C-alpha cells in the first residue's frame, strides 16, 4: 500500500510485546553476589557433622577432638557475550514508533538504538542466569552447550528422588511426603526448608487431594492456608503449611531451548513438569562473576575488568557498522549441596 502525502495520517502508539524478565530463583536463593578479577573461582567446602562433646575421666582431663576438614573445588564460569550490530541502514531509516516525517538525525537514532540494544542484551543475560540457577537446583549441574562447547559444571547433588519411588509415596500421603523430605534435608543439610516449589501439574494434584483438602478446612486454619497471590518476580504464592513452616509457590516461566535441537527451538518450563523442590532461603547459595578480559581499543592492550556486566563497543569500516557486546561470566553456586531436595512425583 502506497502512502499518500495528501491524506491526513496518525501514527498510533508503538506496541511492543516482549516477555517479562523473571528472576525468582536468582533473587530468592542466589542473592549473595561475588565478583572476581580471575577467570577461575576456588571455593572451599566444609562438611560438618553433629559431633557431641565427649565425656572424660576426671583424672584424664581432656580428649583431643579432630579438626573438621574441607575440600577445595575450582570452577571456571562460562562466558556469555551477546552482541548487537548497528549499521548505516539502521540509523538512516525510521525506527518503529517514530513519526512518519520525523526530523531525527542519524546520530539521535543511533543513541536510541544503543539504549534499546543494551536493555535487550541485559535481559538475555538475566534469563540465562535464571536458567542456570534452575539447572543447579533441579539437576545439580549446569550444562554449558554452545558453538564449540559441550561441558557440564557438576555440583555432585544427590538429594533427589526419582519418579519410580517418589510418585508412590506422594500419592499415598502428600503432606507426609513433604514432612519427610524436610526432615531429610534437616539431617543432611543442617537447614530448615521454608519454601516448596511445585510445578503447575503438581500444585493441581496437591490441591485436589482429599487429605490436603481436609487440612485446608476452615477449622484447620492454624495448620494450613491457601491464598494464591502473584508476586513481582514471576512466582505465584499458593499458600502455607503452617504446621510444617513451609510456603508453597509455583513458578510459570519458560525459556527458549535453542541448543538441544538447534533446528527446532522450543519453549520449555524452568520448573520441570511433575517436580517438587524443597529449599531454604537461609542456605548458602551465591551468584559469582569471574573477570572479563578484552582488548581495549584505546590502549590496544588486553585488560581484565571485575564486574557482573562489562560492555564493550567497537566499529568496523567498509561497510561502516558498530558492535555492542555485553560480557558476563556468571556462575550460581549452591555451596551446601545437601541443603535442598528435589523429587519427580508425577
């Protein structure tokens, strides 16, 4: 359709449909942030136990208690470096939402595009970090798959129950299953779980259970309460098992899986279907960032910068274009690998 310069026209409001960036896992459990200037991170793990002080004979005086040992593990956070390109055509033509007969200069459009590109790159990195946190929780490992990459960062998580055994226990007594899982974490991980994250299908199965419904009766208000409420970080608060000291959440967030089968990218849930996870907000989890090394365009020397985000920009001639790259070396680390529990119950 051609545009007539004689016909009055109105430029409507620009409609931008972008999925929101959710950070429930990162902001709830991996709140502590550490930055390093090195490319590798050494973490000391101390595994304590419940030793009690020994009785000693009054004539002997004392008994030497052995020191608690520790294990050092070295991790190398993977590099994330999404890049956006700006060409002459990008700043010469009207952008989305811009007035039909705009007087904007190419320089003004370039500045606006730079801001949009930076926000988009930041959102992409945040989504990757949230995915890494989810992988660490539900599988105990973070697969690093990309062009020329096929590795896995394994935290040796074993506090997991597979469907073969968990499904039968869950069907028989859902409240009892949660209670037993909490005790298991208390025994092995030394923390009290206060959050239960259920997949959508697990929440539905839980709320439709006859025993659960009896507990949720008005007369049993001091034992449990269901009051769904959407939270700003993307999760939905379902209710509380007050007798167990556990809040129940569901988290409906997806990511685009374009690495399992690059030819057929597909959206997948961050919380795997049929799963239940018990975690503690007091557990020792952290978000760690290694240093970013790049060639400085002004000094023409390699420099290393410490930080969660390191933007780098450069230009090329023939054709003229500018690149904007946002670098990050993130790695969520659950320092206490026995401090949470995951089960496939459906």
